[in-house]
C-alpha cells in the first residue's frame, strides 16, 4: 500500500487502520502529489524498488500541495504501466468529488470520518478491487 | 343766409309772439355779441334777443368788440356796419383773421340803401348774414336763435368728441396698465414655471442619483453577502479537518488504551468524542447553509404534494415505533427549486416529528392557507411549541429555543428553511404557544398561485 496525504495525523490514522489487517502492508508514505508521481514512476530515490516497492493499492488524498489528488489521477491515466488500485480518501464534503474521482479512474471514494466506520468498509473495498484486478501479485515492476 | 329785401308786412306790425322757451341754465348759455356805436340801437337789439335767454355782451366799437372776443367765445356777433373809426367790415376782417373767431357767424346790421356794396364786401368773409334796419324783431330773433342753436350743437359735439377722446385715452391707459399687469403676471408665471421645471429636473437628477446609490449599495450588500457566505463556507471547511482529527485521536485512545485508562478517563474521552461529533454536525450544517446561498436557483414546476409525501414516507419509516397522524392537504403546484424545497420540508417535518416526541398521539398537518392575497404553505404540529417572545431567534443560525438535553439539534434547520424560502423571494414565520404546538408558514414570492386556485398563475422571475 502506498499512502499519499499531506496531513501527518491523517496518515497516522490510516496507518492504525491498516495495522488491523495483516494482509495489507504499508510500503510507502508520501506527503504530496509530486512525490506520489515520483514514487509511482520510480524516479529519484524511488528507483530502488527494494526499498520502495511498487504498490498494489494507493490511498490518495485529494487536497495536497504541489500536485492534487485529481492531478495524480489524471497523470495515472496517461501512463501505460500497470496501475495500482486507487482509493481516494478525502476530507471534503463536496458532493461532486466522489463522481469526479471515480470518473478519473479511482476504484473507490471514501470520506475521512471516524476510524471505526471507515475500517470495515475500506477493507472490503480493497479486497474487492484486488480480486477484480487479480491479486497475489508480487512486487511491482519498476517503471522505465 | 338770404338778404331780407322785402319791406315789412303791415300784418306783421303786431306779430303773435311765439312763447319764449325756458331760459337755459347758466353754464349752457351761449354768448351773443352786439356791436353798435349807438346806444339806442344796441339796447333795441338787446331787447329783441333777450328773450332767447342767452348771455348778451355789448360793445360800442370795433376795438371793444375785438377786446371782448379775446376773452370769450361767441355764438353769433351782431355787427353794425356804420361805425366811426373801424367800421363793421374792417372789424369783421380782423375778427376773421383770429383763429378763435374765424368761423364765428356775423350778422351785419345795415340800412337798406347800402345793400349792394355791403353785400359784396361782406360775403368774402364767409359765415355772414345781413339784417336790414329797421330790424324786424322776429327775423332777428329767428336768425340769432338758429345760429345759437347751431353753435350749441357744435359745442355739444365738440364736448362729446372731447369726452370720447378722454374716454378713449382713459381706456388706452387702462389697456396699457392691464397689458403691463398681464405682462408682469406672465413674466412671474414664466419664472415660476422655469423654477418649477428646474426643481423637477433637480428632483429627477436626485432620484436618479438616489437610485444609482441604492443600486450600488445593493450590489455592495450582495457582494458582501456573497463574501460572508464564502467566508462561512471556507471557515467551516477548514475547521472540519482538525476537528475530525481530534475525534480520531479520542477514538484511538479509547481503542488502544482502554485497558490502561481509569473509568473517568474513559468517560472524559467519551464526552470529548460526543462534543466533537456535535461540533462536526454544526460545521456540516454550516457548510450546507452556506452552499445554499452559492447555488443558482433553478425553478421547475413542482408538485409539492409529491415532495411532502416523499419526506413524510422517510420520516414514517424512521419513526415507525411512534404514533403519528399525518394530515396532508392538497398543495399547489409551484415553480421552485425541487431539491431545495425538499430540504425545506425535510427540516420542517422532521422538526414537527422531533418536537412532538412527548405526545402520545402526535398530529402533523401540512396544507395551504390564504393570507390576504397571498397563498402560504403551513406545517403544524401539536408538540411542545415555543414561547413567542423568542420568535425573533427562531431562524437564527445555531439559535435554539430548547435545551439540547430535551431535544437534540444544532439549531440550523430553520435557518436553512429561512434561507431557501428567502432565496425564492418569499417569507417564513412561525407561531406557537408553550405546550400548544407550533405552526410554520411560508410563501414563495411571485411563484405562489392565487388563492383558491391550485395551479401556477405566474411564471417565476428568473
């Protein structure tokens, strides 16, 4: 799992949630859109796929500096390599964000509410999305 | 005048005297001048014409006659031809030379035997007549009387002409005055009209200026309102994330460390969680409230009964354990934003359900009522009501008239209703009494139908 969120607290919360599921391993945390893109494309330090494995699932916040979640989604669509399952996790209340995220290729959209409510629904969605894609995949291929 | 050549008729020796006319008043009398150097002849002539009752003046010479003529006007001059010094004709010549007497009739008194010469010398002077001595009284009297008559008539005419002239002058003066008055009045009027027009123009300009200022002020207010709403939105939005995180930490603490926490600590954490959740709800409501202002109002023909039934169905399902009687009347079809209108009913009806919670048999009514020439929609409940003295706080944001312990809520529901109704150009108001339930009315401005008619009578303004 790759997590992209500019808020330290929110990353903490997500980390705690993910701890509850042994099947999910958090491999990377980035704090803005540009870093997310760098990670996925294996640029700079992220070329080291031993240390920074390619993720199966990415949790993407929408409101981030330097590149927003929507921009990352947009960028992903232009890429030809195998894309991770993207779960948009957002603190926004704007009703148009959910359909927009899905339209840009996100597998699911979640609002950042309290932990308990999020957790089970999240796990379920992750499993479903992975199954749809075909799970059991090993570490991601490195980008060219 | 003809010369009298015939000898006196014996039968005229004692002519019957015509009755003398009454003497004219003093001012009307004419002057008769008798000129003869011989006293007796003068007296005789005077006696003859005295009956006429006119004013007789005597002169004994041409010179004296001329002197008299300087002072007065005469109707006729009886002039003796044979006088020493200046004779009658010479006198007459000079008389004729004077403007004042150039037309005064002269009767020459002459003896028969001098006729031819006298006649030829006299006539060239004009306005002369002859009378032969011995004078026949009747003849003299008649001739003089005719001339006096003529003179008087002339005099009257002249006077009348003078009066006329005076009258005309007076009239002209009056006309001139009146014209001047009118001109003045006109001028004054013109000035007044000009002043009036100026005042009108000024007023019109002032009005335009005022309208311009009102327009500007309204635009300012609208912009300011928009700013305020945008501000509310962004503040509420920015407050959400940290609040959510506070809640998150409280939950983590409860979950991860519950075994380590004493019961009070757990209680405090729970309270923290509840209050944070409350605040989160308030923020969510605030966000919704500010979003309403941002939205474009889209008006469609909406069947209000369909909306109300929808909302009521949801509430019935959520409150299946309660005994609620729903009385929903026929509602009009109006031009409104259906989404926002649904919010209005959701808030009003869920309030009705909430505040009638303590009643065994809650009754909720929805219907339409005419208020003057407007139609309003109402929602009535028989719940706990409220005190009308707090009515001005009803639609305030986060203003609650009940304790949260008794009835939960953030106090934004009615604020949302008010904002939506006002956005449609309508009004909303509430009436209640403590313990006697409450009724809320609202109108939708120009979109409401006429009373007694269930369809739109006017399409709403865009």
